[in-house]
C-alpha cells in the first residue's frame, strides 16, 4: 500500500481528500502544517505529497523546510491560482477540480519512482 502525505490547513477539505484516497487503498497521513509534514517526511517514504496550500499562488512555489527537502516525493499542488507552480516533476490542479481528475493525477504521480535521496547539508 502506497503512502500519501496530505498537507493542508482546511480540515474539511483534508477529510474529504483523505476519505477519497483511502477508498482507493492509499495509506494517508494528514499534516496541518510544514512542521508536522517535515517530521513525517523524515520517518516515512511517501509516494506523493498532496499540497492544499491557499498561499501557493502568491508565493509561486511550496516553502519546503530545508531539513525535509532531501526526502521530498513528487508534489501534487492544489490551488485556486492559475499561475501557481508545481515542483519536482509534480503537477498542479486548479480549483475547482473533480474527484476523478484528482484521482487520475494521484495515480499518475504515485507511480513515478521516488527521487534519489540527497543527504541534507547544513549551510
């Protein structure tokens, strides 16, 4: 069973996406913030990070903590901003999107091989 990390602040959205992913037999871990997500990324190999970040469109890219960068899986970014960027060979779904479109993106990205692990180097 592949593990997916779902990072998002909106508990209703996370709960819905978690239910959908579990119904497709994914193991889902929900993190409400990057601090919690970084802890999970250091412990578990995830096939995918689903990022529901309302500020992504303004920043243009996820703000990945340096200590978690080496363990990052592909990212599926969910955003209402058309100009938001998806990183690391991931994808972007603009809101609103359908559940079938969401699951198609999850399946495609979770099949990708994990990026090579790069040890973290402190500055």
